[in-house]
C-alpha cells in the first residue's frame, strides 16, 4: 500500500496498472516455481515434473514478469538512477532466463544450470529489495525515501548476482551433477 501511495502519478495509467497487477501476480508463481527447480529429488526422480514447472517458470518470465517489470521500470521511484536499475534488472532477468532455456534446448545441462542460477538470483531480487529497504529503515540510516529506493533497487539484484557468482565459483553448480 505504501508503494502504491508513492505511485499516484502513474496509478491512473492503464498500461502501468495492468503491468503492475500482471507483474505481482505472475511473480508470485515465478518465485514459487523457481524454488522447486533446485530440488535434486524432483530433478532426478521426477524429471517430467521438473520440465513442466521449468516451462511455467520460463514462460512467465519471458512473456509476463520481465516485460511488465520493464514497463514499470520506466516509472520507477528514485528518478533516473532508479529507472536504470530496474530497466537493467528486467533486461538481465529476461536474458538470463532465455539463455537458460536456450541451453537446455541444446541439451547443455551444465550451462542451463548456470544461467538458471542467475535467472533465479534475479527472481529473488524482489525479496532482497524488501530486505534491503527494511534494513536501511531498521538501521535508521539518515537518507530520504528516493535515496533509499535507489540503493535498494541497485543492491537488490547486484547483491544477488554477486552471491550467485561466488557460489558458482566455489562449486555450488557441481552439487547438481553429483550422484548423491
């Protein structure tokens, strides 16, 4: 509700309002479906389920969540720096997901996993955005709302990508290729 109160200048725009509702609705399913994709049990014992849920995840991001995020990004809080952060996020989210999908179509499972880790890092940026915003408030950092939003916007996906790259560097992806 607080977020929508900051969007009074665009909430009346049909394209923004449509993008907003499609984005938050689809993103809920993206978060949920993406979380199941890292289960070795589902991957190994129920590969058809893994593929079906993966197709839902990919479809929602490529056709709904990332494009609506891009529409919303043009009206982001935080001025130009906030807009650029969310535009890049939407483009990277779409690109990483497409590359993951493309790699599995080419039967390159390892590359698929690497790009899927990056895609889900972008998906989780919705959670990180709220955590960073909360932490800034909790720490009582003396900055205004616009500055807080820009910091949260950039760090929400920046932190996630750095973490996933570090985890991959230390062999997390390899866990999915071991028998047990």
